[in-house]
C-alpha cells in the first residue's frame, strides 16, 4: 500500500480508541460516504478543516480530492487526533472542545478562515438537550449538531463552503428553527443528499448532507470588521424605577420600553426629582435590551437634547451612517436581530452580542 493509500484508508468506529466516552459519538464516516461528501464541494480549496475530525476520515477524502490543500484537524479526543496525525499530512492538529472558548480564543488569529469546512459532528443529546454556539451566533439555542454548524460557519473564508453530515431531525425540529432561519438569511444553504437511514453502521439515525456557501462576505473575525466596529457606539440606559412608582410625564421625562411604540416615543415617566441618568443623543436608535418585542420598538431619537433612558433600553450610534439608514437596517434584519437575544428567562441582549450583530449586519 502506498503512503497516500495508507493515509486515506478508512478507519471504522471499532478501530478507534476504546468506548469509554459514548458522548463523543465516534461514528466515523465510511470512506465511500466521505468521498461523496467532498465531491459535493463546488469550490477548489486552499485549506480544509474538520473541527470534530476523529481519526480523520473526512480529511482523508479531502486529501484524495485536493492533494495540495492544507489540512487542519481538531477533535476533543486526543487519541483520535493523534491517529489522524499519524495517517495524514496535517498542517495543524489540535485537541480542544469545539464548543468551548478554549478553541476559539486560540483561533482568533485565523483571520482568513478556511475554504472548506467538513463536519460530521456528534449528534447525541445525552448530556444536554440545548446547546449554545460560540462566537457570532452565541445568542442562539439549538441542538448539539447544529451548535457545531453555527459555530463553524463563522470560520468560512470568503467564497468558502461548509459540508456537513447532519441528523435529519435538524431539518424540521423546533429547537433548530431559529438556526435554520439565520443560516437561510445569511448564506446559500442546500440539502445536497436527501435524508436516509443506514449510512452509519450501528447508528439508528437518518442523516442528510448540507452544503452552506459563503458568497462574497468577508470572513470573521477580520481586521476590517474590528475597525468597522469602532464606528459604533452602544449606550445602555441607567434609570431603574419600579412600576408602582412610575408617573406619566407628558413631554419631559425618562423613556422606558413601554414608551417605545409604533416607531416613536408614546410616553415618558417623571423623574422623582432632578433629571439624571444616561442620555441617548439625538440621532441615536433606541431598542429594548430585554424582553420580546416587535420591530416597531426600534425608535430614532429626534429630540435635540436627547432622551434619558431606562436600564432596559440600549441606544446605538454610528459615526458616519445616517440614523434613518441604521433604523432601516435593523428593521430589515429584525428576525436575525432576535436570534441575538438569549437567556433562560426573559430574552436579553448584551452590548457584546449587539456589537456582534452589527458586525454581521454590515
Ligand atoms: C461522528 S464522529 C465524526 C468524526 C470524523 N469527522 C468522521 O467523519 O469520521 C464525531 C467526532 O466528534 C468528536 N467530538 C465530540 N464532541 C466534541 C467536541 N465538543 N469538540 C470537538 N470534537 C468533538 C468526537 O470525538 C468524534 O470524533
């Protein structure tokens, strides 16, 4: 057997290191299926990565198809990644939990991203039914396999493609609905192999292939994105007065989320004494920081001396863009904005998540 043949010969689940970690889902992709997946790529990659590479079966198929591409592998299972490194000429191998910040902190230097991302992520939901992607889509809650996709997709280079083998449940289930909407509104997303049972020996699960294509959006995180973000300023309001003590104030007073209505400020509340608290200047855009709301609560501050804000409101300013344009952008990307609101009780957004959304939106 030649070195290349040796490298690309498939390792089955049974040849993996022990079975003491069933949560890892070591259902390694059979060689024919791995070939089928990489043959569905329509770009010619300079670099290929698998963030849950196991012993490297998907990367072995990539090596066969694109012998000159740089191959990168990560897997939380250090023994599996060692085996991948022994059989494949990897440019880099890592062993980190892809759904933990350890991987991503280390990776912020990878500004250009990868031209092809291959994934056959773990599917099982044993330890938790709800998972949180890291990075740009951290406002989402979704299944484990979808959390891998939503975390991985931000590492696509401009014009790159992500090819994933996923459980068919992710096409219809409620938990992944928002993730599906975000993918569809942001990328070109295609089911390139219909759902089918029996593709993985020993796993009673229906799977399909998904292809996600970046158009010409810049990769994340890029230096220009960071520079762009410096043009944004987000102010969080500071006034907090219990409902029982709020008195309507006519035209002067502080603004709470209840006063953001139909694109304007319907009412304000009286200050107990002197006016105080953070002011959103004229031309900034207000939106609730907490709670479920409609796009009519996105409101432009028109008053020359600004508005005093409740701590449930955020104000957004941009150093160059026309405020009306920002308001329109927020409204036209409203369903995506909602996905950046997270939390176990009332949904809320942090300033960091809002910055991430603004970076995404532009
Ligand atoms: C279904 S196997 C696929 C392996 C390989 N991509 C293939 O197709 O042959 C899933 C892999 O995900 C890895 N894995 C599970 N949880 C992980 C995590 N949090 N971060 C990185 N890898 C993980 C497992 O160790 C396992 O190798």
